[in-house]
C-alpha cells in the first residue's frame, strides 16, 4: 500500500473518531449526555492506524481498552448508532446502556469492556491471548501501564511468546501529573528487559507502520507519544497550543482530507440527531 493511500485510509477512520468526539463534547455541554465521558480526541490516530494495519493483515484481534476508548471502538468497526445510544444510557447501546463511556463492549468487533480498575485490562488481555492464542491488542495509558500487575502480565506474555501487542497511549499525564514526577524509567526499556520488541515513537501513521512487521508474531510493546485535546468529561484543555495530529494530517493531506472531514462531519451530525429523535 502506497504511503499516501495508507495515510488517507487512516485519516478516514481518524476523522470518524474526531467528528464523533466533537459531537460528544457538544451534547455533554448542553446536558444531553448525563454520564461521565472520556473522549479520545487527540489520540485517535493510534487506534486508526493499527486498525488499518490489522485489516491489511486480515486479522480481527481481541481488543482490550480502558477509558478514552471511543476511538478504539469506532476504528475497529463498531456500530456508531449503538455507541451514541450507549452514551445516552439506552438499552439499545453497545453495552446495553450499562457500560457508559469507559466500558465499551462489543462482541461484534471482539472488544471487551473495561472493569474500571486502572490497568486491569493488561493481565486480562494477556490471559485471553494465552487461552485463545488469538492476536490481541491491549491499549493502556502511560499511568495505567505503571501498575505492578501490568508489568507482571507483560513478563508472562514474553515468556509464552504470545501474539499480543501492548499499545501505550502516552500523553505524559496522569490527570495533571507529568511522568517525570511519577517515575524515572520508560515503558519501552522495561519491555526490552522482558526480552520483548519495544519501541518509543510518536503517533505519525507512517512511524507506526514502519515498525509493524512483527505485530502479532511475537509480543511487542509500542509506547506512542501523543496528545489529548480534552480533559475527562470535556472539562478543559491542557493548552490551546497543544499539538493536534488531526489538524496536522488534514493540512498535510490537502483537499482530499478536507473533503473527507466535511463529509464525515455532516454524516456524524445527522446520525446524532436521528438517534436523539428516536430515543
């Protein structure tokens, strides 16, 4: 796949995620959504890129996310209407209105809802991978990955040579506490000490693609430096100057990307309005 076509394929998925999240923020602010919400705006290129790579390999991996998981669900083909209904607390939601924003579950796309204990999807994902031997992806934040049971699970995955990919969505913050305050080590170094292939990269789609050769052939960890746009529940922003991968890619890809953005924006707005009308 040519790099330009690959970037556009990734951008389409990222655009779906970003425009969905912008609508979430709007309906959260006007009180239509009444539950705590954790948006993935700013980090959507991670799941979007990995989903395109997985599809290229004709794989349908087991997915273990935690909060900020909307983009994982959407990138890997989750039903948008069911996600809208989930955020509205309806029984027609993807988790029957019981999971909310942080615990998205979908049998259709092999996505398993999170239980709320930070980092617990690490050992649970490793266990599922060990039991099924199916390709598995565990998405963790840079703080959740610090939990001791996550590190133990990684060691086990390496020992058993499981077809698992650990993705650390590293925005350098646990709420508002920077990594340098919390620890003096990096996840990729720890993974390498477990004799795993490990990389520290940014969320550029081509950077992820470049190291994807061994994905699901052996345990791999990628620590991806990224940025969040909104705090939990859309309460605020780190800075108006925060680097936004979505805006960067849209400008870089030019007219095609702008058209994709506008078309998907209209589609998402219509979907939200339709679901609100029939609820």
